[in-house]
């Protein structure tokens, strides 16, 4: 059991940090240092046990603790150390508690980060909350070392399994292109702290020594301590070298460099998560025992009762756990904290204090020939104190800095004397293009940056076509400042922050309506430069012909600002100029909120993501057969009968919130009520007799014969009541959204069989024409004219549009979801492309009623490279749209389903450059993905974090 405890301690989270330690010391110097420090640690642990055993022998007692052994040893030494010796128990207690608390905190950081990666959460905060109760539970039940030993045995097996998987991945695809032989001397102190944290086990060894029936098995030659520590030392050395050889530079433990989308990676992370959680109690055990022991011996003449000691232990356990979780919440980087704990506590407990104890016990004349013990211990004390005094402040420095070499950011070791540059700053200043979507006109970006602050941006509107446009520009500027504020955190004080004056000119003859319309000119241009006569201020000049153009300019300017974590400040390019306009006028994202309900907050966050990449149409597929969540003033009964429940309704106030939120971000809300199919219980409120005449085929079985997905239902094309309700719907939708030039009528998946069964003597294709004509007439009445672009989903009835709907033809358009249809309707009909095999963000996620996937996954590369208009010119193409159907999607997965793939579509529709998904595009989208995360959107990563740091070696 003692072997299991010792091996479990040394093969825990620390071993995963050894590749990082080797990367900091170099592939030649790293293994030499690891082996040498491992042997020194074994020697000093043996020295400590010898000192305690020698003091026990001289005092003729069976056992003495580290705390009191340190006191006795120093009181036996030179007089100058007696004062320190009197405080010895307190000194050792403080360092032991700090060391164990640091180790336990690292374990918590490791497990919460692992759970975050497995669950694909944006931050570790949900993981901290999720794991607190299990850790309290483990700590409560594992009170004795014997119980902890059995759990440690299980943890060892899980560790071995996890390590084997990691070793497999190490050899699977090594890509450590940048591998250093040696390193900067100051980085060695970071390495020392990391190695000490991993290989030192003072508290656990002392607990084992106290619990063993025969303590001599620990210290004898080739005994438990020597063998039990030497094997992990050799293994961790080899593992560190292989990990660095395979993955190259890294900022945290090796798990952060594993492929994020690999099942083996997730399995190894999961195994280590459980194993490290099981190791947590053994690291808490010495600290809790020490707390109880300190209280017990505080007043030897008046010791506390057994009941009091039990109460203190019961209180100390949860407090210790919660303290480690609280520190975890405050610590951002695991690797630096590991080195900090190792340098702060372990150097003193494992090196300095045992060496001083041996000096004092042998004082004054037992130092051997040539006083070899005196020289050895003094050198170890000097080494330990240097590591303590130098290593602790160095642990707070960044591990790497990034240099721009041949237009690529390359990581190099950070030094005290060198210039520190964060990866973000390097990416922004090194790459020739960092904007997303890439502008279509001339672009010039500076390679220098200056510190700025969000509240030092000031707006002046020099000209505008209407008061409404001016107010919208002010609102958009406040949003722009809000984006900058989200990036600001842990800001340090700068004396040379620049003020930024933003001047906006909108042509007075430009569009006076701030709403986005089909004819809106979304182009803009701006220049950024230092103001004349001063180096303390920047000037941004924006010119556009519409509010939308100004809004897009604000977005582009925001992408020239970033947070530098090294400097602790926002930085902005010192100069830039951009001339930009979109390739397509319609750039959309469709979200279905009928199959599953999504809170308004999720819709607003989705609109934030759209604004970041200049998508301009939020196509809200609000209703379907599954539910009717829209609570409209004109027909409130539809939501009452059709919504999933009171908590799954969008009120008119909710609609206004979403619409105004989108409008200030240059986005129209295209609210779709899909008719005549895709209707169900919502339309039953008229009463049974009337309802039977409104909805046909309701819940018919088998549903596969009447609709694509249950429940089935279809409106009666000959009911006057149906058209009366439709007119009310259309009028309120147009009034709420303010969008009167674009309208989506749905009209998809109409079941001809349903109508044929109800009207035996009538051709169901004629019935479709009757319904469509009447619906168009009611739309024309509700809007006082037919919208400029009235959209249908393409279907088998779409061929009837051109010959049978000639009076409306020039105002009609199709939303096409397959390439063959877009080629068939190429002459005349206006098109919005939503090709399922490229731009459906559900493809690859199987339908709920299918046992296997329905199609290949549409990766961001496929989304980006899809350019169907290059195969055959489509003169009437208005734009494109990504679609998100939600039968198998809830709010928890919405962000990751959409982003960053929708951003890839955004650049295709805005810029439409011939470039494919090349490595520069990949790196630029990864940078934009980070922007989305900073705005609160839980995106899917494009690749591992290691590749984000080394994009051109992946």
C-alpha cells in the first residue's frame, strides 16, 4: 500500500508537465536536469528521514515529526540558529500547508481544465462548480491512509491507461518542428520548480513513514523510497523528452497539446481527470493531519478533547477543499502556478530545511573528511535559496514570446532582458491580413501598435442624412465601445494611453432610413492615423452612404484593437486604411426555433456573432408543425395552443427586443411563418368544427406519407378563414420587423397527397396555385404592395412559378437548398442559395429518426470553398444563407453548431475571393474565432491550442 501511495503521488498531474519543463530547458539539457534533480531529491528525502530517525534515537522516542525534528536539530546547532529553531514548528507548518494547498490547487486546476475540454465549455467556471461537491464527498469519506491507499491503487491503473494513450498519440503524428537543444539560463528556475513539484513528495513520505510498521523499509539501500522514486524519475525524464519531441513548444501540460477532436485524446483526458481526482485525498491527508496536530499541541498542558479534535478535523476538511477551489478560480495558467509552488515551498521543504538539519545534527565536528558534509549541505542550501528567491518571481513571467519571422509568428523563450510580445500582438502585427471578412478593396495595415482604452474613444458625426440615422450611429458606437470593454480585463495603468477621435461622415444624399434594405449601399471606407501635431491621439475618419456602412466600419475598426496579456492593456494599430464593399447584398443565417425553443439571450448572442462577420439577415424560422411560439397581438391564440408551454413563447416585446438589437448591428430580421404545410395544433383554437375545415391531415399516420417530420398538418386552400388569419399574420409581422421589402412565405414541403385525399376531383397542383395566389394577394394587401423580394422554399411546385404567377414573377424568389435546383432556376427567378451539401450546418448530424448519419459533415473548409456561381453564371443571385435546423439541437450546443462555420460563409458572401481554405485563411479564421470567444460566444475550436500557437507547423 505504501508503494501505491508513493507511486500514485509521483505519477499524477505533475508528470504531464514534464514535456513543458523539457521544452523550457531544451531537449539535451532537459533530461540531464531532470535526472540530476531526481537523484538529488531522492538523496535529500533520505537525508530528511535520517535526520528525524537520528533525533528519535538520541531522544529515545519512537517517532518525531518534521516540525519538532526541525526545532530540535536547530537548537543543537550554532547559537545563531537557535532563535529560528524556537519557531521551527510554525515555520515547517506554514510551508507544509502552503505546499499541500498548492499541490491540491494544481490538482483542482488540472481536473477542472480537463472537464472543460471534454464538455467543450468556454471557461473552467462551470467545471469548478461541477467538481466541488464530488471533491467534498471524496474528502469526507477518505479519512484514513489505508482507505486512501486502495483508491490510490485504482488511480495508478487509470494513470497507466491514460499514459499509454498519450504515448500512443506522441508517436502517432509528431509535429514538434521547433525543438531547442538548450535554453536561456533564467528559464532553468522555471524548470527546477516544475521538476520539484512533480518528483518531490515530502509530506506523503512522512505520512507513510509514520504509518509503516517497519519504517526501515523506506531508507534501506534499494528500499521503498529509492526504488519508488527512481523509477518515476526515469519514466518522467523519458516522457518529457518524447512529449517535447512530438509536440514542440507548449504553454501548459501535454494534454493541452493533444488533438481536440480525437476520441483517444478525450479518453486520456477523462482517465486522468478521474485518476487525479482520486489522488486529491492523499495530498490533503498530510495537511489535515498537520492542522489537527497543531491544534492538539498548541497548549500541551491543556489539550483539547477528542470531540473537539473530531470537530476541528470535520471543519478543516471542507475548508481546505473550498480554499483550493477558490485559489483555482483565481489562477489563470496551470504551468506557471506549478513552477511557483515548486520554487516557493518544495525547495525549502525538500532541500534547504533537510540540509540545515543535517548541518546542525553533525555540528560542530562530525562533518567527515575535508568537511564534505558541510560543503555538500551548504551548496544545497545555496541552490535551494537561489531557486526560492529567483524562481518565485520568474514563475510569474510568460514562458514564451513570439517573434515575427518571414511574416509568421514563431515562439521563442522569454527572457528578462528580451522584448516580450504576446501571441495576439504578434498575430495582429505580423500577418499581412487579420480582418474577417477580408475587405474587397484596398487595405493598408500598420506594423506598429499603441495602447488605447475603451473609454478614450470619442465620436463626432460630421454629416448625416436624417436624425434617425444619427441616433442609430450613436447606438452602434456604444456597441463598438462595449465590444472593446469585453476585451479589457486585468488592465494595468499606462501613462501613454492614446485617445481616439472617430469622425463619421454619411452623405447627406445617402439613405435616410437606417433600416437595411435590398438597395442599401453597405460600402464604407476609413483611415486611421495619428492626429497632426501630436503623438498622444489617433484619428479615425469614416465615410459611408448609409448607416449599415458606418456600422460595418465600426466592426472593422474593432478588429484592429486587441488585448495584450503581457502588457495588460488594449492595443490598436497606429495606422490603417480600408476601402470595402460586399460582393452579395443578402448574407443570411437561418435559425429554426420551432422544433426546440431557444431563449432570447441566445438569439441576441447569435446576432452578435453575425455582426462580427457582417452577415446581414437573421432569417428566423419561427414556427413549424412542432410549435408556434410567437405570441402575436392579432392572433394570440396561435401561441396559446401551439407553444410548448408558457416558458417557450416569444412575446411581442421579445420580438421588438431582438429586432432592435439586430437593427443596431446592421442586420434585418426576416421572420418566417411557414405555410401552408408545417401547421398543427396551433390552428385548432377555432373550435372543432371550424378547425376541421382549417387544418387537414393533422397527425395522419403513417406520418412519412404526409410530411417529412411529425406532426403533419396542412391548411385548407379553400377556406376564407385561413386567408383572413394569414393577412393578420403578415400585417403584424411586417409592422413588428419593419422589413417591408423582403418577405419569406415558407411554402415548403407541401403534401399533394393530403390535398388530393380531401379534394378528389381537383388536381392538387392547382390547389397549390390557389393557395399561393391568395396568400400573395393577402401579403400585398397587408404591406400595401408586394415586397421587392418575396421568397419561397424551393419544392416540386417551384416549376409552376414562372408560367402561372406571371403578375408577381419579378418580385418572387426561391431559397434553394440543392445545387441542381439552383441551376434549373437560373433564368429569371431571383435566388438565395442554401445548398444542403455545403451550407446546412446540420449536415453530418444524423436526423433523429435515422440510425445513421444522413450526409457528410459540412466543415468550415467546405462552407468556405463552395462557390456554385463559378460553375455557371447566375445573374439573378441575391446571396446565400446558412441554415440551422434544431430537431437535435438545444441552447447548450447552439454556439458550437454555428460558429465558426457561419463566419466562413460570411467571408465567402462578403469577399468571394478565389482563395481556398489555405493555411493563412485557417490562421485568420482562428484569430476571428478568438474574437467570437471574447464576445461571449462558445465556439468550436478549429484545431488544438498548440496549433493556434504554431499555425504554420500544423
